[in-house]
C-alpha cells in the first residue's frame, strides 16, 4: 500500500502563492515592453493590535474599534499582523519582553473612556525592538451609533500607518461606483474602503456614468443622460444629497474629472469631429476649451496629474486605443505612455495621487482582448518597461487609493465578478464588493484625518 | 442645446423601446375582428370591394415597411465601418424613408463588452453616426435621424463569447412620426 502523499507546509505556501498571484502560463507571450509583476513576499514588520481597554457599557464599541483598526492595518498590506494576540498579553501593563519574543515590531495599544461626545481613545504605538513609544495621543470619537463612527476609527488606523512608517493610509476613504441594473436603470453607489456600508446615493432610469471625486472628497461629479436635456454633468454633495446640473454645452458629455484645485474640470464631448477632451472652469462657469486635436478620433478619460500640470487620457488616434500624456492646457504633442503592438488597446488611465505612476487597463494582442489586464507605467519615463499587475480574468477601470499603493478595479476574477482591490507592491488582492454590474469605481481622497479628532 | 431640446420633444410621445426596454415595441395595428353578424366565408372576395380587407392590406404593408426600417445592422470588432451586409440592409430602408417623408429614425449604437465601458459609449455613438451618414449619402435629410448610444449596456445576448459579441455590435432603429407607413412598390 502506498503512503499518502504528505504536502509540506512550504509546498502548500508555494501553491497558495501561485493561486493568488499572476498565472505563470501567461508569461510566455509577454511582449518586450511589459513585465509580469510577481507576487512580492517582502519581509513586512510584524504588528500587533492589543485589544483596546474599555469595559462596561462601552465594551462592545471598544471591541468594534479594535477589530476595525486591526483589519484596516491588515488591508494596508504594510505589516504582518499578529493574529490572534496571545491571551496572556491582552491586558495589563505593556512590557516589551514577551512581544519581542514573538518578533513583534510595532504594538498598538490603548484605552477608551466614555465621554460626553462619545469616547475618548488614548492610543499609543510602541516600537518593541527599540523599547519605546513611537507616538501617543488622545482622540475624540463619536458614539458607535453615529454614522461617522467607523470613518473616525479608520482615520485612527491611517494615523498608525503614519506614526510607524511615515506613509499615507487609505482606510478613511470611500469608493463610488455605478451599478447597471439592466432595463436602462443605473445607480450610483458608495462603499467604505473596507467593504462596509454599501449604499445607493443616486439613481435613475437613464444612463449614469463616470463618477469622479472632488479633491476635498465632499462631492461627486458624473455624466447623466437626462431625458429632456441630453447628456449633462451632475455635481452631487455626498453629505447633504443636494445636487446641481452643470451644462457647459456640447453634445454627449462623458468622463468628467476634477483638476486638483477643484476649480476646473476636464471632460470628453462628442462632436462630428470625433470625441475630444475639453476643460471647463467651474467657478466662472465658462468655456469649453478643446485640448485634443486629433480629428475624428475618440479621446476621452482625462485624468490630471497630482500637480495639475499634465493630463493622461486614452485615444484611438493611432488605430487602437493607447494612453497618452499631454500638458494640461493641451499645448504640445501628447506623449504615448502605453507600449504599441499589433492589436493592442489600453484605456481608462488613473494617475497615482502620490507620484508619477499611471494605471490603465488593456491588452497587447487580439488573442487576449477578452482578458484585459491592469498595467502600471511611470509617467516620468514613458519608454520604460510597464508592469502588469493582474493576470486572471477580465480587468477594467483601475483607480488609485490615496496611499498610492492600492488600486480598485472591475474584474471577472476567478469566476466571482466584482470590484477588487490589489496592492501593487505585494499583489495581495481582496474582493471589495461582488457583482458583475458594478463598474467605473473611483477611490476617494482621504475623507477624515486623525488630526481632526485630537482631544484638547 | 436647442437641437437637443427640439429632438427630445419630437420623440417625447414615441415609446423608445429599443433602448430602454421599459415599454413594448410598437405593434402593427391589429387585424379588425370579423363582423359578428356575418358567418365567416370561404369565398375569396375582391380586395377593393371590402374596406376591411383594404385596411388589412395597408396594415400589413405598414408592418412590412416598419420591419425593414427596424432591421438591425451589425459591425465588426472595434469598427464603425458599414459592412456589406449592413449596406444592403440600410439600402432597403432608403425607398421607405423617401416614400414616408414624415418619418424620423432614432438610431441607437451598441457595442460588445470588451474595452472600457466609457470607450464603448463613444464607440456606440460613432456607429450610430456612421449609419446616419451612410443613409444621408442617399439624399435623406440627416436631420431626420437622432443618434444615441447605449454602449455595452444592452446586449442582445448576455454571453461572453464570439457569437454573442458579434450579435451585440449593432445599430438598432426606432421609428417615429409615421402612424401608417407606405411601402413603395406594393
């Protein structure tokens, strides 16, 4: 009788990483300009979130805070997370020895008191290796029943990332998207970055496309095919629900986006000379100014660079769709960012808020035009190799998180279609929201900062 | 904006079923029921002598004309060029449009699901306009067409395969402005 095959833990880990990461089978027909990004198992510092102290009537809210912070820090993909925290280390004075023995580098600990406005959280982050407090502070949080409670806890999580690594987080954010319900019905949906609280904020029986966040995170701008007026832009205030129609003129307004100063927008508009990119001054309410010149082509999906001086967009001026970068005033010749090959098509650029990376979706040959992948290029080095960060299914519409590290995109996944979030560094992926009809996701800027919660 | 308002009002009373699917498509007028007092006869009667038969003939003619006007045309992948088969289908619409000068056509461009959702919206518009321009080439006034796009949102076949995609890359037509259509040559 044969012995049962024993799969070692190491082999299993390899198998799991192959499942989770890009499929190696696709690497064979990779064109010269594109590098298939491998899952990158960098050594990340081990972090522990000790259950926050706080008993009695607030125990449930305190437990909720601990769990939200721990999950946010896991989703940041910047740490390994100690989970579970050993029972004997869950309370009492913080002593570094036992944590050090567990190889913990950073320890998050604190206690919560009920206050008139909700809770006071006294939070400390310890560097266990150096045996010192990195930072500590008291924060005011609204009660757990308040709709702003979770966002406040997310802001604390982002503060922990800043204290420990001096990097931006992306927990205190939301993602806006459209849902195509069939039968000509469209909804605008909003969800927290951890997948919590999916809700419909607008909807209609007409086309609703291309939501874009204002730089302050208060408003969303989208294209709307009004039955009487045709395509107009609608700017909606998230908190109040009030909205206004922006009609700069022009036919079939598409893919609006804010400039970083929030005062201008760029958009695409159809005319008999093709689809061209324009800008428009929101404060002056004036003047569609054409930025692209290529006659008869479709140029759309403008995206400003973080400094507002350049615009990335896609255009089919060279035959297939490609990604270009041009000065924000339309002067000069656009530079092509995506590599060209026969049958290639790249659309939907998104500019990383922290630097020069531009993500987009597409394919390099007709053999894979039902399996678009997400690519990342360096806007400062248009001729450099670009990185392919997905390898499975059909993937579209990438949008960067404010941490410049995560990208949300539409994917058919491995059968479970929906919105996914991928960490560009480690290629760790998670499902944000399931549903084949969720599209055009756009990641918000930071919506709350811990500095706004600091107790006096 | 004026043009958009004008066209919107022109079409306000017409069920725009091709794009919204919220209302049933326009049906040809139903056949009138046979007169109750008269038993059905097997004897063929001369059509001109029977006003009901004449109405029936006109309704059938109108339905045939409508079917020709509403015949869908298809496109190749990422193309808005009018294919040979589409040229024939569009040419069949021309005599009917000429014989019914009050008729307007709403042309809705559609795409398959590949490429970005937003590019597909623009591509659908490019297809609808290519159809309009092709028909205008026969001397039909371009203002008799309203062009819109549904992008990839309303597939005829929801599948993700070559057959479904070929079916979904299309322009659809909705007729407005003619209650009873004349079919020339009949």
